[in-house]
């Protein structure tokens, strides 16, 4: 497909937000996903794979900055449920057409935003710490990451509910997404051989290479923002923008 300057502008902003989301401002991941979807308008499914190299690059920066703060016991308990949730996500990518995919992605983002709003209203110390709670969020994260790389709000709910400090949060966040995103590469590459869409293409890789420097800029800026930006100021703006973008997917 041919990309216009508008597509590159949208992709560039998405790349910048991807970098920010991985190293200091996790809330901006949803707008990045929606912007990439708009950059690939008419071929929304391919946007899911096109943003993956950008995410992996940013994940590497995130792990480099926060790797020593991970709690591996928590992560290993979560991964099997994530894998279970990824299976129906693959089915959506294979069988849904582009219009249906826009609806699924849009409604999923709206649901995730609602969950994020609930997270901010509840006392997280009162949330259950049961296996069922972990299994449910893990499966939702698996589905969200496969359909639209949109597991960020769910992982935020899971990690915050565990009472993790800021650096512990980022350490678990970094390793979780590096491992999960890397696991999706062979799935996306093999999908076309099983009747699914051709997601990882030469054109999408070329697109990524042109906007990838902005991931680095965002990742370095996110590291600085993590040290001093008041999250309570930034997050409401991000959530409103994500809600408007999701509404565009569903109703336009």
C-alpha cells in the first residue's frame, strides 16, 4: 500500500508515544495504537503488526532502564493465562474483516478505558488477590495484546492492584511486554500460511524504519518524564484522547 504524508505523520506521533509509554508514561499506549490504525486506514489489521517492531524497540529501552526491578514470581504465574487469551485474539485477526476489526478494536479500547476509570475510583487494597483474579486479567491481557497491542490498561490494573512501587511497576511492565511482544512475531509471520492476513510485509517494515527514530526520542524523553512529571495531570488528557479515537473507530 502507498503511504501519504499524513500516514507518516500519524505513524511518527504513534512512534513517539510508544517510546514514552514504555519508559515513563504508560497511559499513552492506547492513543499510539489508534493513531497507527489511522495511518493504515483501509488495512487496519496490518497496523497491529506494523506497530510491533516499534513496541519491541521501546521494550528494549524499558528493560534496559528498569530490568532489575522485576518480580519474576508474579510474571511467570501470569504468562500461562496470557497465552490462553491470545488464542481468541488470533481468531479475530484471521476471520474478522477490516470493518469488523475496527469495531472490535474500538469497543475493546472503550472497555479498557472504562476499566481504567474504575481502577482510579476503587481502593486497590480491597481487590481480590486470588488466582481467578490473576487468571481473568491475564487472559484479557492476552486477547488485548493480540488483537490490538492493547494490554497496557489491563496490566496497569494488575500491577497497581499488587501495591507495587513505581520502579517495581516499571520493571514488571518492561519484562512482561518484551516477552509477550516477542512471542507475537512468529505468530504474525505464520498467520498467512494458515489462511490469515499477511501482516508482516515489506511495506510495513519500510514504514517502521522511517518512523523508528521517534521511538528512541520518546523512550529517552519518557525516562526523564518518569522522574518528575505529575501523572495526575497527564493521564486524564491521554484517556480523553484515547476515548475520542476509539469512538471514531466504532462510529465512523
